């Protein structure tokens, strides 16, 4: 496969960076303290959508205003103001809005290591939720008193994270979050308990292949081979979990990468189209406009990254 243009890795708080196994490389707030706590707007993400990913951390979402959809292992949930979500470790998930509706939300990721203070605590209270969780996802509703309390603790974590020396307070609040979740879910026959099928492993492998080779000319057969399934099964798996075809998923990933490059580099549109895996700049521009409603140049202007002057020589790609 060709490798004519070096891939460029860019990082900001709205960019999802994936490891080789397709898990997210979480950019924690504080070095050595595995907790990610950030409030954001869905409109700050390309096409009002996160990238599909997974991680060891438990993920918590609290919606302050607006709404968003959340896909967890292929199931679509709608989160509205005053509601929230817990996603267990290692589940494939992403948030989005097909209608491009705004959503003001808080995202908190807590790694189980944060709570393993002693082997006894880890074995009795951490491992059961980490290794054999009773749910893949749990929707938090304001009508449920303990769930409302859990969301309140998450909001307090966001507030504390802005203080000069927050780590002890954050760990204490995190333990309270874990205690609530453990007390109300472990051993219960929750209606939202989900088992992860073998197809999900194949999907992760195929998504990983797309995310590594998106700038190459790849076929449906190659995507299917990455998941050790036939082409028809490949199509069925993508439609079931992501509600789109494998090729549409590939194009989505290329568009997301191109949007990141438009925002965060000074590469020309032609260079970005090549780096993102599009066969020509004209096809890239047409596809980009259909998805975002703007040309690449218009998108770059609105995101605040000036277009290089035509009189200037094309800049060298920035190092990752």
C-alpha cells in the first residue's frame, strides 16, 4: 500500500487519539492522576460527532442543555438536559447529533486504578465493576434519587478540578461516585444489562484497520479480512452497530481527519486531500461540502486557521 504522505497526529481536548489496539489515549487533566474531567459543546467536534472508541476508564456523561445521541455497542440512546450516562469499561461508544443540535455536557472518565488503594479494596469493590460489569451502559435519570446524586458528584468534580490543589478532593468524590454505582448495580438484574457479542471484537478489529489505513486505497474485502469475516457479514456488523456501511465509515473517518488537518495545520487543500486518503482534491471538496455544508476553505476560515497565501511555498507537514 502507498505511504506517500506522512500521517499527522494532532491533539487537542476535542481530538480522540487512538492506540494500536483502537483504545483511546486519554489526555487526563493531571499527570499521574487517571481522571479526565471536561465540559464541552458538541458543536466543537467535527460534524457534531465523536469518533467511535473504547477505553479502560468508566465514562460518565451529564447533559446540561440540549440533547445528544449516544451509541454504545450499536444501541442508540438519547440524552436530554438533566440526564446522564455511565458507560462501562471496554465498550465501543461515541456521542453525536445527526441533526447538528447543540449540547452542553460534562464528560468524566475515571480509570479503575484511581480506586485501587489496597488489594482488598480492589478485589472486593473495584474488580467486579471493572472485569465483569453488570451493565454495558446505564442511563442516569433525574427522577432516580441515587442517579441524581451521582450526577451531582460529577458536577462537583468538575468544579473542584478548577481549584489549585484538587487531587484529594477529586479522589474523595470519585470514591463516592464508585460507591454509589457499586451499591446500586452490582448483583442487581438491571434492565439495561448487556452482553458483548463476538461480533463486537470483529468490529473493533475492522475499525482499527480503517483508522490505520484510511490514507490508503482500501477495499471492502480488506476491511472484512481485518475482522476475519466475509464481506456480507462485514456489512451486517457495521450496519448493526454503527448504522452505516464499512465504506461510509471509511469516508467518515477520512473527513474527520481532513477537518482536524484544516483546523490544526497549514497544509493546502490538495495536501490534506491526499493525506486523508481521497483520490483527488475535487472529489474531496465535493464530499466535504456534502457532509459539512462548507467547502474546506470556508471550514478553515470559520475554525480560525488562516489559509496559506498562494504566493507562499507550501509549508512542510508538522511533526507529530
